[in-house]
């Protein structure tokens, strides 16, 4: 895709109603998930996930619900 057509596509996306944007986003994720085996996860990301899994298994960390997570993120970034 050329730069000009990319800019045009982005302009079209900006003009779309939110509902349509969400439908496009869902379609993109569905398309990506069909090629999941081709996605390469960096080792540093695997290491972080493994460490978090160990912490949960050892009782040193726990899961929180999404609302609490959003609140923590918001407080950390303000």
C-alpha cells in the first residue's frame, strides 16, 4: 500500500462512526488470529509472562478485575 493510499484509508477511518470502527477492528483481529502461528512473540515478552505466571502460582501476585486494573492504570499515568 502506498503512502497516499494509507493516508486516504486513515482519513476514511477517522470519518467512520464508532460502531463501524469497532466492526473493522473486530474484522482485523479475526484476520490476524487466523495467522496466529505466524506471529513471533519476542523472548523478553515470554520472560515477563512466565515471571508473572510464577508469581501467581507462588501466591505473590493475584488477578484483579478489569475495572480495578483500569483504575490502577489511570492513577499511574496521571
